[in-house]
C-alpha cells in the first residue's frame, strides 16, 4: 500500500521505517507475483500501471477493514464517543436534513463530531472507493449501484421560471423545454440527474446556458431572466414569496427523486456506523414529515 500510495520506493521506505534496498526487494517480489511492473519511470517521476492503480483501491479498503477490526469495541456508547463521522451530500441534502440531523446527532453524541463534505461527480462515480474513506454518501438513486443503502425520502422535480418571463404562458410546454435556455446543476452523462436523463430519453435536449455546482444558486440564476430549470420541490418550498419565481409542473413525466444513504459493505455491522445510519434515518423521517 505504501508503494502505490507514494509511488516512490524512498518515501515508502521512510513511512515503513525500512531500508530502501529492503523495500526495493519487496517491490521486485511483487512484480514477479503479479507479472506487472506496477511502477514505471517517466522522466524523474514514477507512475502507476493500470493494475497498480486498481491495487491501490483494494489495498486501501483492506487496510481500512483491518483497522476497523482492531479498533472495534464490543459495545458503542455514543454519549462517550469522540469520533468524527463523515457524510458526503449536496447543498440540497444539507438544506433538507442538516438542521434536524445535527440536532439529533449532538443530542445522542455530544462529544463526537459530524463533518459534512460536498459531493462531486467524480466522488459519486467512484462511490465504492470514496466510501472507504467516509461513512455515508447521500445521493438519489440513479448514480450509485451495487452498494448497501437505505431510502430516506422522496421528492418531486418541479420547473422554475422567472415571474417576468414572457416566453412562458400559464402552463409550461414541451416547446418551452426545447427552446428556452437552461440552468443545470453539473452537466455531462456521468453528472446528469435522473430527471435530466429522462428528458433526453424523451428527445428533449436542454439548451444549457448556465452550469452551476450548487442547487441553492439556481433560483438567483433564474430570477429576472428567460432561463428555466428543474429543481427539487422541497427546496423550492423554502424560497421566499418574493423570490421573483414561478413554480410550474413539467409538461413531461420525469419521475420522482428518491434520496438514499449509501455506505460500503465493510461497515454493515460496525456499531458506530449503525448508530450514524439510525440517526440519519430518523432525521430524514422527521425533516420530511408532511404537516398534519
């Protein structure tokens, strides 16, 4: 693991407190075992072969699993824990769950820490590898597969347009979808939302004018313009009445958003991880409950 992480025999030897010749001999044995160079020189730098890059992910997971085994306690007491828990989620996810989640978390684990980190297309695309180094990832279905998950809540996609957009009448039309300039969050095949992909499947290719990395920035990019956008209804409901926007029904069915929390299977039975999943599940239930 040290060799593929550092891509340097010298630095790996220093980390492991071994001599450079000893680690060079280990590298030679690994090369013979795998039938691959693993590290190759380009100028003054070493690079990983494709096999070594794959091994880097697997060794990281293996070492993390070993560390979990040796650090595991027979019982977990959240009231005494000083552990830091990490959750990857979008600004939309924080807006919907953040307040409720942090309240429940601090009530149960007052000495622990909760770290929120933003998602990105790259982190989501490599979810299995990403989740080795963080506890949970909150993203909707359609991005991650073949990993343990729990569904948290459902949301609906709605269209937003500026209140003074004269190109849009009382109802949004398919022609509006095809001809209006769009604001989208992320872009590209690997970063498109399931709703974006559904539009393309129906033959509607949005005319993307503005790309942003945050859902919360979308309303300001729509107000006072002729642009349109799809946004989550739970987010739209939080907008002030004087936001200068109209909320409209999409003229084609784009499906629901099903937000879920995902984790790596190595943490399935980890008591600390089970605690966090329970807290997130309870937070989602409370935060998204419909008022009576």
